[in-house]
C-alpha cells in the first residue's frame, strides 16, 4: 500500500490500480468513471482520513457513472456521503505493561489478532518468550486498532529475521 498525502491523487491511484491512463481532456475522476461505468464495483480503500475530500469526490463521481457501487473504506472519519453506512469499530483490548506472560498475551484480543494474522503471513509463527514483548508493544503502539494490527502482522514475513519478532 502506497500512502497518499494529497487528496487530488486519489483518483490517479485508482486509475493506476485498474490500468487506466490519464486523458488530457478529462479529469482523473471522469476518466476512471468512464472506464468503470459498466462495472459492479466494491473497491476497498484504507486509511482515508488524510484524503477524505479526494475519496468523497471519487466516490461521488463513481456512484453517478457505474452500474453498481459499494465502497468499503477505513477511516477515523466518515465520508459524509449519501447512503453511507458507518460502523464504528472499537479498539481491541491491549496488554498492559505488566501482562507479558504468554498466557496473558494469548488471552488479550489485540495480541490474539496479531498472532492469527502473523501466522497467515508467516506459517509457523508463534508467540514465544523471545518475541512476546515486541508483539505486545506493537499492539499497544497501534492503540488496539484491528486494521492497523492486521496490517502490521502482514509485515511479519519481512521482519522474520529480526531478533525481536522472528
């Protein structure tokens, strides 16, 4: 995932994702809308809070031009779009600084999610005495946010050589 810092790049990133080239006589939103007009879509867009305006503009354009559109976004803020359904996902319980026993960590929602997702990305991953403190700290630093934990755990294969994790 490449983070976007400018709302105007949202549509261009969408175009790149589906292999559409920019056209000089159309905005990126219009170009993408034209390409996807006969598609039934459910795009998933993560961490949208820093580009809410760009995502809202793109969703509005695509909603007017596509056959069927459902968008799944993750954000700390709503897009404030017509027919938007907002589900608030509460943070998971995180281990406190004193809950570092393997048994305690296996009972904690945040670390259980991390262990589960890490195992999907690095078969054989287990919580051990050697990596317990690092896993607990990752979950605490991510404030128990499920998507953030899942994304961090997805990176476990690249951290496998680390003395702290692997």
